[in-house]
C-alpha cells in the first residue's frame, strides 16, 4: 500500500489521480482537503491518526475507509511517527551553558513520561498501544534509510568507555575510515564506544576534526559527568559549518528503556525505540556488512552471541555477516569470548567470517573482503518434508 506522510505528497497525488484506493494517510491534518477528498475514490483507504471534521469522519466511515483515531492528547511523543529523530529534535531546548536544560528537552520529557506510565513492565493499555505504534513508525523510517544506505557496519561496545581512553580514540578513527569507504556506521546510539563510532563516522574524511573533537570531549569523559552532553554541543558548534556542508549519515539506535543515558549528539539519525527487545534485535540484524565489537561488558557480550546465533542459523535474510572482536587481549583474557566463538563458528561452518584483531588496517581489509554471504543451512520444514507443501 502507498503511504502518505506529508502534505506535499498528498497534493501531488491529488493533482494526478481521482483515486486514493488502498492508500494510507498517516498523521495528516485533512481538514483543508475536505472537498477534494469527497471527490475521489477511497476504497480500501486507511487513515492513521489524521485530523477530520466530525461530519467528514462520518462520511469516511460510511464510504468504507478504515479510520484509526488520534490517541489521547498530551503525549510527549508522536504515536504515528513517520521519521527518525534528529539531534536537534531530541535536544530541542538544550543550552550548553546550562547542562540542566537537558531536563526540559524532548528526550528527557519522553523518558520521564515513560517512567511515570509504567515503564517497560506495566504501561496502561492506551500508553502501550501508543508506544507500539511509535516504534512501528520508527522501524518504517529506518527501513527507508537503509534502502538508501544498505552497506551497514555496526559498532558495539561499552557505554562506560571514557572519552579519554585509547580504545575510544581507536574506535572513533576506525569508524571514520569505514565511513570514508561508503559504509553506514550504526551503533546503539548511546555514550562510550557507541558515541566514539558515531563521532568518527560523522567527521569521516577530516581526521584533524576528529582529533580536535576528542580534545574537547576529554574534559567530560563519562556520561555521568555534568558537562558530558554540553561538551558534545561545544564540538557541534565548533564544527557547525562542516556538519552542515558535508553531511555524513551516522545512525544511532537507542532506547527509552535505558533513558537515563542520553543519546549521543553525533549520530545524524536516531531510531529511538521504547521496546528494548525491538532495538536489540534490529541493531544486530541490520548490520549485514559486519559488526565490530569493542571492549564492553554484559550488553556487548550478549550482542556478540546474539550475532553469532544469527550467523549460525542464517536467520537474517539467510546471510552470514562478518564479526570483528576489536581487542585481542580483552576478548581473549579479560572476557574470554574468543574460544567459545571460535568453537561455535568452526562447528557451524562460518569461521571465515570471524576476526580477532587490534589492527585497523586488517579489520578494514577483512570487512571489505568478507561481505555477507549465504548461510549454509537447509530448508527443512515439517510440512514440506511430510505433508507435500512447498513451505521452507
């Protein structure tokens, strides 16, 4: 079905056709179109959260239009969302001279509302429905971005990684080099290693700008520092012309579930979800050209083996994608994931897509030379094997 989210799209369509059959209109104020809509066919059309005059609503329903109403007023987020978040929206009133202005920003207001209305465990019915609709819209917008930028390499790593750490600097420069080669760098959108990767990708092609940014950010190394976000906005202001004139797409996929950690200010697009499970599965799944696992803790280890499971069973588009453990000593001794990952991948026939390395040159060559390949899996199903159907 054709989906219309902007008035300009609707204007163009109405100028060329007398039929809006099977068209989805989402989040639009249709009151200025009341005459035009009475003159076109609307068989099978769907209205999602649109504004209508009461008489026009009755007319639409009588003509067989499926109308989903606007949800209760006062929500700090858009249930019928049709786009990803930008930094300027999430931090709409932030002033770097007063870090506490963050508490009045869209991001903080939504998180406060999330906690006050049941959190993840017990949201009221309409609240839960509004969140699901919001997340669906974010997923749709994310899919549209990935059509334009299909070569995705994700970076996973600890949110506690400090801005002055050598590992933070290494992640930033590695992400920049991959972005220069046409890869869309995606992260969990938060602080630490995630911020480092988004920062590097955003300033790809300008290593001196990356180094200058790192010098500023070191003054507030942890996301628990009062001026953590303010330091990022100082960097953004200092390099505003470059960010405006040389737009580099850099994706963050954060969640209001961990809303106590503000999203970083260096992703150009944030696909921010309420449902952490949707976010976790989606982030690992979209990185078909590989994931770089920087040092981290419980969450990063979970993501390593979530990705390994996808490779083992070919559950994402039937593909096996590269896995890079960035930090030989860390992943061999500090948190020894390497032996288990090696054994699993060798037994599953995908050890050719695993690299453990400290060398950025080796990592870049590995990602470029070992793109996604078809998983070695069968197409067995009960119905296909025993009941004569063609199900796979």
